[in-house]
């Protein structure tokens, strides 16, 4: 799999997880790094702002776990929530819930 394909695949899987947590999610454009720095940034937020950060992260990571991702919750000192997430052979990074939004930042493996 080339870098661009891995970035697109990662972004699609993260968007699907965000949609599982908040079906009416609003998404800005995904951001991708260069082949030399194969990063991915995907974000989405709950337009109705009805769910807690904890619930958003739990629902999205539950979806990712069902699709082969490994999830490692992290402790935070606020209402924000985060987890390290890894899909062997594809990507690794952090999914962060803050202000009723979810943001993934990470990199792909090629």
C-alpha cells in the first residue's frame, strides 16, 4: 500500500468511527502530510453538542475496536478525553475528544 492510499484509508476509517459516535457529524477537510512525513489529521464534531467528550470517545473507539484497531485510553486532567489508537500495518495516533468534537492525529505505516 502506498502512502497516499494508507492516508485515505486511515481517514475513511476514522471518519466512519466519528460518524458512529455522532451520526450528524460535521467534518472539515482532512489534512495529509507528504510521503516523507506521512501524517493524517481528521476531525469531526457533534453539531448539536448533546454528547459528552467521554461518550463521543467511547462510541468512536468501540467502533474502531470492532474494525481491528487497538485502543489504549489515556488519563487527562480535564473534561477532555483521549486514547492512543493503533491499527497494525496501517496507522497509529491519538483520538482526542474536546468540546464535543473528535480529532485524530497520527501517521500511517508504509
